[in-house]
C-alpha cells in the first residue's frame, strides 16, 4: 500500500494550519464526499499553475469534485498561488510532499488525502480543456483506468508541437505490449491504484509507463477517453528539450529491462535503428528552425537509449 507521511498544511476553504501529532493528513469531514479528486503534483510552477487551476476549477459537472495541489518542495511562489485561491475556493487543498523526490512522491501524497474513489492526475504546467473534469469523472465511473487525449498544438509553436510527432494526440501510448496513459492526463480508480502500491517513487522518468505495466499485469484494461483533453506544454529552450529527450531515452532502456526481468515481451532491441539512419540523412534539419526541434528530440532519445544501454548493460536502441 502507499506509505503514509505527508502532512496537509492547509485544508479546504483555507482553514488554519493543522498538523496532527501522528503526522497523518487532515481532511475536511464537513464537506460532502466528492465523486472525483483531481491531483496536481507541482514543483516551482508559479508561472503556470494558476492557469491550470483556473482551467480545472472553472469547469462544470453535475457532481462534486475536489482539486489537490501536492507541492514537491517548491522554492518559488507556487504555494502562494494556491493560497490566494484557498480564500474563496472550498474545493481546493494544498498538501506538502517531500522535497526533491519527484512527481510520483507528490502524486502519492495527494492520493493519501484524496477523498474520492475516482482519481484524476494532471500537471501544473499544462491546461485542462473544457469538459475534462466531466469526461474523466464519467469515464472513471465505469472504467478502472482512463487515458485522456493530449493536445500538443494549442500551447506550442508549430515546429515544436510536431517535434515528437502527433500520434500522442490520437490515443494512448504503447510500450511493447503495454498500452499506457500519459501521467499528465490519467485517471484511475483508487482501489486498483492502491492495490498495486500507488506510483513507484523510485521511478523518476517513465513512471506512467511503469504504473500502467503493473496495472496491466493484474488485468486492468486501459480505456481511451477522447473527450478528456489536456493541452500539453513543451519546454521552449533547446537545452531543456535535449535534456528531457536524453532522460526519456535512458528511462526507456530501464523499462525494457524490467519487461525482460518480468518475462514479458519487451520492445525490440533494435527498433530505433531506422531513427539513427534518419538522423544521418536529415542532419541538415538542425539548421532549419522549423525542423530543428524534431531532429533534436529524435537525437536526444537515441543518445539517451545508448547511454542507458551502457548503464543497464543491455541493448535497446
């Protein structure tokens, strides 16, 4: 089960700080139990969080929902952004998550204080499209695991929007035999999430694939919900794009290795060789501002997979 330990320091409606002696989080028992808990993990997102909170809290649904911001040790004004809204918004709560430990730790901290049986996760730097709350809530009423759609075009310049391809907007991802929901737009029933131990806090990159792998192993089917759309925001600077691609590539190797350890059909070891050949043929794309983001992302992934193959002493290019 998910370990306890996070402390909620502001309760619904901005009540005074409460820290019980046993360290367990407090909730607002007088409020009606919501049908959906929306959890937003956050770290230093003061520039984007308020837009996401506005997008989620302004949505209409014929059932109750709550929004939990799990702050993973922010050092900027992130907490103040939430506190400004706590004065007037009884559906909003702010919880502390251990600093520097990653999004999975923050998500689990939010899960511990969530009061609904259906849980939806989105990120602090994206924007939930109108209807997202209702679509997620309705889907989770009849499905244990839900993948929403990702809109990469609304918040990003055209070249950057296409840097990773547009297949992400057409449905769930797939890693080997396992379909997966992206962590920025995933819904799951509390019972099955707790049954597999929550988010894996040791997995910092690719944690959404890792979670869906464990759920897939116990027979949980992934439902694709096209009406639950999140507008995804890419990093604008090239160094961040490159670093993220390298980290993703290395994480893919670790995930492929885990498939092998669990005696599951893993992705083909050399499935990326065509991308290596493509990089050579299109090397001049790095000089074209419109095509550069796609070339850099592809190169970063391949470099990351090469580095991960060395680190994990396996081959997955």
